């Protein structure tokens, strides 16, 4: 089975790229973040014609997550137990389902903005609650996939010195990530070692062309999941403005291959 995670930065704007990506890499399950659409606005006809089902949650033009699967979607859960919301505003940041016998969770971790912002405290609380909730699945085949908005290591950022007063590289964020990683292993990194291997490049000042990026998209797998992983790669071509139709997302997909159970 081949799975992937991708922050598409608007599925309505990039559905042609999503469909082409699924075709090109023969992907069985795709976890999507930043759909930026209500459920009824997601263009599903082309996906359904290809044999995919879609489970999604989205409330407006912000956030939004989905799972696109051709190996079944069962036991769909929106959010996770104890998932907080910023000042009680409903956000679509997590959805999970059993696809092909594996619990897949598509996650869009809050950005945090900056360390003295209320959104930063919200981000840390969100990660702490995810850590608690994920323990339910750490003994079964489970993948926590998505945009984590964290660089766990300095090599995951083109220039850590530029983020001294910003989020993504602070010790509390990294500690929160590592707490989850104690039970769910980063399964792509062994096949995509850094430095210089990134999954996100800002549109600003040709960041992609100069490879001034960040590795913030991850597939964290439980032990029963991780032991089945046979390979992984980052599809950097999907971020290249010269490739495909229309403008690319600012993220590249992370693809992981699993052996049969």
C-alpha cells in the first residue's frame, strides 16, 4: 500500500494537481491539509471516477482536512478526544479513518504565529491533547500524517537563525513533537535524510528555487505501522512552479510505502 500526506493549500484550486499526483504515483491513501473548503465544495467527481472515497471536514475558507482513499474509509472520526479550539472557534484540523486496515489521521497542527501570541499557547495545548489521544492507537497500525508546523531539528530549516524569535523551532514545540514521536516514529526520515531535504518553501523571494525551505510535513507511525514501511520520498517536483498545470502548493507531498500485513 502506498500512502501520502500533502498540504495542498486549497483543494479547489489544485484538484487537477491532486488527481495527477494520485495517478502518477499510484497512491492508495492521501491525507490532505488546508483544503480551504466546506465539505460540499470539495470537487470529488474526478476522484470518485478513479475509485476513491473522500472523508473530509471543513467549515469555511480556512483550514480543512481530508482523507482520500481507494482502499476503504471506515470508522471516520472528526477531531480527536480533547482537541481544543482557539477561543472556542471551530476549526477543521484533524480527521481519521481506517483505510486498508490502518488508522490514518490527517492533521493540520496550528501555526502558533509567534511565541508571545495566544496562538502559540494554543498550539502547545493542541499538541499535548493529541499526544494524550493518540495513545489509544499506538499499539495498532496507525499513521499520524500532515503539516506539523514544527522543525524538529536545526537541519530541517534553511537558516535557524532567522527563527530565533519565531515559531516552528522553539524548544517547547520540539519537545511536544518528540513526546509524540516517542510512540510514533518518523518513518520517512530514514529514507529522506537531511540536511537540505524540505517539504515546504515559502512563495517569498524564490525560496524554492534557492532551496530555502523547511521540513514540517511528517508521517509518524506506530510500531506496528513502522515495521511495515519499505520506503519513502518527498515529491519535490510538486512544488516546482515549472511542473504541472497552474501554480503549485507551497508544500510538497511526503510518500510512504507499506508492505502487506
